[in-house]
C-alpha cells in the first residue's frame, strides 16, 4: 500500500479559469498587511480600461511570488533567449497606432 505524501495538494482548475485572462498592464499597490495586484487589459486608442482580475496577497506570499517569477524568467531566458523590455520609456498608452474613430 502506498502512503500519500502529507504535503501533497490537490488543485482543481475549472474550465472557465483554465481559459485565463489576457492582461497587458499590472498595477501593484500595498498596505502594511497586503499586496494588491490588479491585472488590466488596455486596448489601442481606447482611453478607458477595466481591471480584469485582482489578486490579494500577504507580504510573505508576494515575496514568494516575486522569487518564483524571477526563477521562471531565468529558466525561460535560458531556453529562449533574453526577454527585451523598453525600460527607458513609460507604458505606451496609445500603443503608437491610430486612434479609434466612429
């Protein structure tokens, strides 16, 4: 008879959540007890955007997430090359394309 690992966690993923939500902007705020990550989808030429998902974390879990992201980015770059960013410019709210007209 096999013993089940006491630390094993059974995680369920519904079909709706498995589809995911596309986000091209994240806003992070914090208080002394929590970090709030708001994920937003900004569309070209549209001056208004809605928060599509909000995740609230304890400071400890926020730091664990940061380390996990760093580790995964390092692994990704080792396999696929350096991820290029545009650190010198602010987020392009207009995406550089034409503005929408009706």
